[in-house]
C-alpha cells in the first residue's frame, strides 16, 4: 500500500508515516459561530439554515429567496459576525430592520430548571420501564449535541430582530442609487459601473477591517458575511434579464469570478440571490453555477398548478439543490437527496425531503413530526 | 369613445384613476408622450382637470423647437422628473407615464428602471411626496423578457385584454382585468375581473370569471389531482401478495427452515 511520508520516517509494517500537519486554520476555531470541518479543513459557518452558503435562484416573486437571505444575515448578527449588505432595490438599513428575531432554544431555558425536570422524568420512567428496568435509575440526559459542535440557531419569522441586537452589530452597506447619487455625473449606472463599484467596496472593507489577515495581531478574528440581493437584475444596470442578447454577457460572470477570489483569500462568506427565472440566456446561469460553490433554486407554489395539489397543501415550495460545495476535495457530488420541499409555518421555515411529502399526505397522524434536514 | 384595440390601456386607465386620485386631494402629474394634451383631457370634469398637470412630451419630443413647457425624452431622469413635479403644488403626488413603452423605445430598460426607482427620492429631496407611479405599457410591443422583468419590479400589475366572446352586451365592450398585487408582508394576491367603463369614466365591475371558460390543463373543474396515482411503487397489496409477504421468513428470526 502506498505510504505518504511527510518529513522523513520510513513506513514500518505497512503503516503509513503520513502525518497530517495541523493546519494553521485550526487556530481559527476560536472564531465565534464557526467550526472547522474535518473533511476538508475549511471553516464551516451556519447560514441560519444549514449549509446554504451559496447562490440562490430566486422564486418568482422573490418572497422565499429574500427570507433565506435574511436568515443568513440574521445568523451573522447572532454570532457576532460583521455584515456587508448590498442591494439595488431596498435600502440595506431597511433590510436589516426586517431580519427575523432569533429564537433562543429551549436548551438554554432548560439549564435553569434542569434538575427539576430530571426529577420529574425519573419519576415517570419508574412507572413505565418494565423491560428496561435496569436503566430507570439513570437520570434523563438531554440528548443534544455539545455546544461547540452545534452551530446555527432558529428564528421566529413573525418577529423582527430587536434594535439593540442590531446596534451591537457592525455592518457595511452598498446601495446602488446611493452610489449613483454620490457621482451625479454618471447618469445611469450600467452593469460594469455597478459591479465594479461593489467589488471595490467589498475589497476595501476586507482590507480595512482585516478580514484578509492584513492586521494579524491587532484584532480578534471575525467573519464577514456578505449578502448581495438580486444580482443581475435590471436595477444593477444589467440587461441580462430583459434580452437574450445582452450588451455585455460576461459582466455578471466576471464579477463572480473576482468575488470568488476575494472570498477565498479572506474570512468571508457570501450569499447572492439571482433572479434566474428572468435571465433569458440560459448559458449565463450555467456559468454562474460553475463559478459558485453552492447553487440552490427555489420554486414557490404561488400561482402554479401545484398550489391546488392536495399533496402540497402544507408546503409553500420546492428547493432544487443544483450544486453543493466541493472545496479542497476530489470527490464528486455524491449527495443522494436532491429533491426537497419547504414549508413556512408561523414561526419556522423547515426543509424536508420531498419523498416524505407523500407520507404526510397518506398518514398525517403518523408523520406529524417533520424531519429537519441538517 | 375609446378605441380599444389600438390603445386598450390608456383609454380607460388614466381616466378612471385620475378622478380617484384627484378626489383624495392629490395632484396627478401626467407625462404624456403618445397623444396630444387636448385629446387626453377630453371628457374630464373640471374639478379633475384642475388637479391634473400635464407635461407635454408629445408636441416636441426631440426638442427641435425648444419651446418652453415641453418635455423631451432625454429629460426623463430622476432629477428632470422631480424638477417638473416641483412646479406643481406641494403635497402628495401621483406620477403617470403615458407611456412607458414610448420611453423604452428611446432609452435602455436598466436606465429607465433606475430612474423610476430614484424618482421618489429625488422628489423627496425637493420636498414632495410621490405616493405612486403609474406606468402604462403596451405589452405587445416588447419582448416577453422585458415585460416579465417589469412585472417583477412592480408592486401591482394590472393587465387588460378584451373579454372573450359572448360576454356582456351593448356598445361598451367589456374587458378582462387580471390584477396582481404584492403586499409588504410577502403575500401575493391575484384577481381577475370583468369590467366595463361607463360614461363619465366610471368603472363598473361585472364579476369574476366563473371558470366556464375552458382552461388548458383541466377540462373538468371539479377533479383535483390525486397524488396517489402514477406512483412507481405499490401502495396497496393484493391478497396473493399479502400472503406471500406474511409467509416470508425474516433474516434475523430463527425458523424451522434455517
């Protein structure tokens, strides 16, 4: 068997002397809201919904894509990350005001009266355990993952984030009409102008705030979460949504290419929503998919014939996972579950495997608990 | 009398909505490019016309004569529009563009959309409050991608087309309006309604389509989709299958056969 050796040492009795060098990034594990992935040594952070650092293809009326966009930013606030919000339509300050409020989960509350519940549950279990009587004297332990291994929070969509929490967050903004008014000699902002300015702005923030390690000793390391809303839409000055023969078909892809470079060399993650259903030339979305780490499409049932389908009566739409990240790895895309459905109840947005939708329909009492996908 | 094939939108939409705005005490600024001012104002009551401020973009669109009061295509910028609005009375204002199609034939769509988005801000800095912008569009003049993009940007979209044959009677041909409204809470409301316009530009609703108009996907309006049909697996067992299943020894059970 092949042995990989680093820095000397002969392989003995078939064992390899390969030693995985502890990557320098393990020191980054102290950044709040992140944990290192054991598979590829990258830092993982939560997007508010599990594992969606990505390009989001917007649903028809942009309702749910905006919701996921807000989840991403809200998670940044709760973890204490820095935010960069870019939009051409909505003022970033208004976007931030409408972020969902975090639901501090019951584990926190339980810590306060944990002993109480442990006693109660023990009494219950003494009556019920006939077969497993040997275990009934053990205290009921909460089977929850260790705090450090668990990242991510739940949010209440019906409530807005508190202003105090917002004020404690450091954030930066880019609003296209504002940028245009700063430079009144430019009458209209074409795509090159808009995208270039956005890249310059992001680069400046990354450098000034030290996300690329330019100030290594000074500050506590933190993550920059970038959210760009409706990139490629008409309000950014791009015409890929109105014609299939646009003026500069590569401006969006050039922007993504440069942005990717900026993200790779800094501690940042980005979510971009794209009105893919409006982009006329399908080759553009193919290129965007190639240039992104994760691509997820949202399809809402509003106005489609699926709205009246009884199978989907509790659901608001489908999620199509077009691409999952393959950073620092040679394996190909092996995820089995690509078909997902989502539903938005009063408070929570949950994603489920689409096959379970049929089970819900057939035996709703039995499948009343939804299975959250992690 | 409106000529409905040629200009189905304008002929009734502005006449209907302007009195509504005027009655609320708002001023209505109309940027007209397609028909002359006299033709536009014909048929309105005097108390409506006093609230209507017409910016004439029809007489001299390219500004060759340079007469004061005209509005040229290149003046359609946020500052240009706000400047015209400032000439009117203070207070809430509605901006009407007749038509957006005319502007889109002369300026690229991204520029027009950016200008539309910036008009409220530019007006606010001049001390005015633009409550709504109403833009008319001749759908058949533009590629579908452009129309879809505009629909996605608008908060409310009203589409007008002639009603199917056999609806209504009389000289006023009824029309079908399909409305789509996006509310702030993220809800999307859609509605379809037949209507006609009576004398004096008052609209009259004629009721909603009952679905007697045949639709493509489902001829029978009472049948719903059955999700248990067309599955790739069996949901129910026949008797023989059930017996075969019951007689099967499970791998981890001791049985006489093993």
